[in-house]
C-alpha cells in the first residue's frame, strides 16, 4: 500500500487498487487521499473535486468491484461533505453508484490517543465486524480506510487468515 500511495502521489492512477486475493478481495486508499492536489490528510475537498471522485468510482467499476467495506471514520468522511452527495455522505454516494457498502467505522489508531489495550480491543471488535460483513458482501470486495495502512491492512489480514483457515 505504501508503494501504491507513492505512485498516486506522483500522479500515476493506473492502478488504484491492490488485490489481496484476485477477483475476490482488494484494498485501496479513500478517493483522492493520495491525489497530487488533494493529498493533505483530512483536507475538506472543494466542490470541483467531485468529478475526480466520480472518476474513482468508474475505475472501481471497471475493476469489477461490487462491494465496499469501509473502515472510514467520521473524520475521514467529513472530507467529502462539500461535494453535494446525498446526505453529504460519500458512503451514500457509493451506494447510489451501485456498490453494496458495509460501513465498519474505525477511528485511525495512529491519531487516537488511547491506551494500547483499548486500541487492541477496538481492533478485535472491528475485525470481527468486518469479517461478518465481508462474508455477506458480493465479491469482489474493496476494503478501504484513509491511507490503507493502519486500519485496512490489519483488518484485511485477519479476514484472509480467518477465511483461509475456514477453508482448510
């Protein structure tokens, strides 16, 4: 995901996703998170960024993504509130675009100042919630948080390990 972030920051959007399991499970950064112009963390995107978000959606459809497992928290979603989406909500917009969306809000542990045990308990809860959602969602499923590192990576790893153990 760090390599994907580097490519996106340099303007290379030829591969917006990283396949975890080909045609079943993929990971990405949230729309425009690493865009050369809008990559500044939790920057509120201006209205003129909406066509770029819609281009991102088109790319996901070309990749045949059917479902989105979102780990984005309110602070991540707030970046999109000026883009005239239904309810000012990116997840509603993704649903309106035809994706089945499963929200599993997970505050970025990198920014959350809480004891390690609390962070681990939250991670365990979110992993279980995300696994249940993953099993129900039409495949391929795209998992995303903001940068695809601190939240998506450990949750995706848990899903892959659990699903692999269940099929052996």
